[in-house]
């Protein structure tokens, strides 16, 4: 059986964790695999009111029979990973034998986190990163000096690579940032023991995934961040340093594109963004404040308040196009309950000209305005939604309007954080 990809269609935090957890069980995926990003992600799962936030470990981990894979495209901070494993084990979740990490994945080292925070604090146009060392780690990967999980297994190579990297980073710290240099011996001592800790999880995960496909297993590929944060297709340079878009699932897991047969996009019923950069439908006013409050829009990783705005169909259509999304999961619909009127952006306007395609340049993105269609709110939702018939008429109109615009069905309707607050529509 083939691969389903679940990815974010906006600027991250769309509710991917909830949807991955839900579909893992519903369609009995045997394997859930994360394909890019790192501990910049925060994926929340709520079961009977109990919240679990995952940063690196795939969101299928709460299902005992599911194997979780961290693919080669992910950058792994071993400190964050071990903390997450411990957090889950303390909750009684079995990890050994259920979690496999690609031997090709790159490591995030202390100097990556340090360089991330220094470059952000000294830059005139900060990205507003999560400070988790993501960009600097991917820079090393593409500069071909990165340290990989496999290097941990050979102490001599690991130490050599680490010494080289720390020396190089110290030059940058001293000469560029006039900052304190790092102590090589301390880092070596701190990191050498990760070989034993990570050893039980290391695997040739691309071979494992391809073998599993041949044996007829179902695989769910879990994206982090969102298409609009993609380093190639997002609002560059205000993006993350990886490819959350669908191609990232192939390169980040080592699986062929022909194995993918279902691509589920996750979108909030409105839009949020955390960090800096263009956000056409942002409501930096009482509307945005109301959404933030109702949606509890604070980052799952950094706790930062998320910027909030109306649904942007220009961006969503673009996301559907570049990812080949076949169906949408729409989350946080309940957050719009208290709005009498709900706006949806259908096109942009730049200097009196209508723009229907998402622009890539900062000038356009910073100077455009949005044309909105105003729709009637639904004011409240029934406590139990079991079928289509339980959805208020105005909500069905809202969904219908979106579907007509983006030309794909909204198959999943999420009306609360909890796993059971979800309607899977039989379309
Ligand atoms: P992810 O990064 O895409 O997995 O999303 P996050 O976990 O960062 O942010 C989504 C937030 O919305 C989390 O707090 C979820 O528990 C919550 N959430 C998900 N779906 C819904 C929903 O339908 N309604 C409400 N009110 N909250 C939701
Ligand atoms: P999940 O998977 C929302 C944002 C940061 C910043 C930019 C670059 O939970 O949806 P980085 O640390 O990656 O170099 O930061 O990307 N960002 C996210 N925003 N959700 C995320 O992950 C994010 N991961 C990174 O806020 O604007
Ligand atoms: Mg998140």
C-alpha cells in the first residue's frame, strides 16, 4: 500500500499533529514518518483533555501498534530528542522498538543553536526563528560539513568532525560576532555519550520504508511547518530552511514520488503566522486579538503569540497547486463561532491591479491589499457533531465557498482540539 502525505498549507501550526494522530488510527497506518524540520515544530495532540506536544517524534506515537520514523530530512537535536523520549516514557508510552531514526539525518549541535540566536539578535531584518538551530544546521548539511547520526557510531570520526566544526564556528563567533568562543572539550564530553543513547533507534530508514511498502504497509508521511514557510516556495527569506512541501517527503524519507497516492493539506479556518514576514490577511487589530484569544494562538514550541488574520484563499490555492493536494482538513472552525461576519480573502490588489496568483517578491507582498468576501457566521456549533446534518447551514456555506474556490473537497472538519472533535465527511 502506498504513502499518504499530511502537510501544512499555511504558515505552520495548522493542526497537523491532531490530523496525523487521528488518521493514523482511522486508516490503520502501520508507520508514521517525519520528513523535514526539527525541534522548531510543535505538534499538539489532545486526547480526552490531555495534551501532548511533540517536536521531533512523529504524531503517530500515541498508537501502540504504529512504528514511528524520523527521516533523513529531519535535523535532530539529540538533547531535545532524549528529553522527548523521556517525557513519553514517563507517560507509559513504549518507545524502544517503535522509533527508528535515519542514520543519514543531520545533528543539531550547540553551536547551531548559538549561531541561530546570535544571527537573529544582530540582524536588521530578523526572521523571528524558533532559535532551535535549524537554519545553521541545514547550512552545514548543504556546505557538506554537517555531522550525521551515523557519525555518532564511530567515536574517532565524530570527534574529528566535531573538532573541525567547533574550530570553524569559533572563528565566526570571534571575528564576526565578537562573541565568546565555545569550549571544544566540553562539547565533546557532552555529546560523546549520545552514541549509546541513540544507538537503539538508528536504522537505515529508507530501506526500511521501501521494504515496508513492498510488504504492503500503509505509511503516513508527516510534514512540519507549512508550505508558505518552504525555503523554495514560501515567503522567502521569511521561511524555514527546509521543504515542508510534498517533494520534501520523498527526499526527506528516501521514498519515490510514485509511492505517494494521497496528499492531505491541513488548513485553519483562518490564518496565523508566528515570526516575521509578510502576512497579507493579518488583522493587527481587535479582530486578530479576538481570534488569538478564542484560538489560544500561542506557539506550541516557543509560547510566542501568533499573528492572526482571515483565511487567505490566494495563498491556499497556491499551496494546493504546488503540493497537488487532493483533500483538505480544515481545523479550528470552532474558533470562528463568535463572529457574526467572517471574511475570506479571494484576491489581492496591487496598485489598482487585481492579483489572483500568489506573488513571490517582497515588494508585492508588502504593498498589496486584500479583497474580501464577507460571509455570515454560524455563531455556535452543536456539542456533538456526528454527521454532515449536524453542521450549521452558514458553516456549510463557508466550506462550500472554500471548496469552490480551491477546487478540492474539505474532507475533514475539526471543531475542537480533542481527537474526538472531528468529522470525517463521506464525500
Ligand atoms: P501543528 O504544528 O500543525 O501540529 O499545530 P499546533 O499543535 O502547533 O497548533 C494547533 C493548536 O490548535 C493546538 O493547540 C491544537 O491542540 C489546537 N487545535 C487543533 N485542532 C483544533 C480545533 O479544531 N479547534 C481548536 N479549538 N483547537 C484545535
Ligand atoms: P509546526 O511544525 C509555525 C517559523 C518561525 C520563523 C520561521 C523560521 O509546529 O507547524 P526556524 O526556527 O524554522 O528557522 O524559523 O519559521 N516556524 C514555524 N511556525 N509552526 C512551525 O512548526 C514552525 N517552525 C518554524 O516562527 O518564522
Ligand atoms: Mg505547531
